[in-house]
C-alpha cells in the first residue's frame, strides 16, 4: 500500500494551493480518505475527510476555505485550499481507512508554508 501526496509549497497569505494524494495497492471500493495536518509543536489534526459516497466533513477552522474531493476511479483525493492563512502552515498527510480490514494507511506528508 502506498499513498503519494504532492502539491505542497510556499504561498503568500490569501493564496491557494491544491494537494493531491494517490493511493495504490489497496483493493477496496469502500474507503474513507482524509487529510490531516501537523504544525510544529502541535498534535496532528483532521482537516477534511470524504467517504466513497462523497460525504465530506471539515474541521471548523477550514470550513468554507478548503474543499476535499475524490476521483474514485483513480483512488485519488484532492484538497483545494483557498484564502490560506499563516496558521495553515503544517505538514499535510493523507490517510486512507479501509473498513473491510479495519486498517489506517498514512502517506509521508507534504509541507505547506503560508508566509509573506
């Protein structure tokens, strides 16, 4: 199982970035995919999640600014991040939960830095 995240980088406050995460080696139609982030000195937190049926949930701090989407055929999720703030600076990780085997799989993370 591999999760390949990409799209991080340096952006100015108010800017936008799109992250993507492709999952391979997972043979399951039913998966919950999500983005988490971890800022220096803080615990990892859920940013947004999406089910196989497209049901989404967001952390309150990103609601209205971030959008999670999914391409089921490609086992890929995206995180469109708009109106970025310095407090969004963190390493962003994608995670896949497969209910059939009750397992979590994590990607390596991609750095997002919001700074002028």
